[in-house]
C-alpha cells in the first residue's frame, strides 16, 4: 500500500490516531494506530515518518506555544 492509500485509509477511519507506511523486503504496507501510540519501533536503516492526527484547535494551540517560545 502506498502513502496516499494509507493516508486515505486513516482519514476515513475516525478512530485512527496515526499512520505510517512500512517498507519490508517483500513490499510495503500501512500501519495504523487507534488510541495511544503503543508498539512503535525505531528503524535505523531507513527513515520512517509517522503521521499523527490532531484536531485543528489543538494544533493551533501547539503552534502558538511554539512561536511564543521562539520569541522569548
């Protein structure tokens, strides 16, 4: 499953809190989380990104806090 298909799958599922594409020797797949981010792993040989869903209000508050910290 490619990135776009994995993202679409997560966005259609209201309980999906995060997703990533996983690359294996025999292909690729989609890993999703519902609830807490449990059972995460570190892949040191290749870069892997995890995409975490947050609501707009929470994201706005985080960005405002970060900008405030940069100004001080």
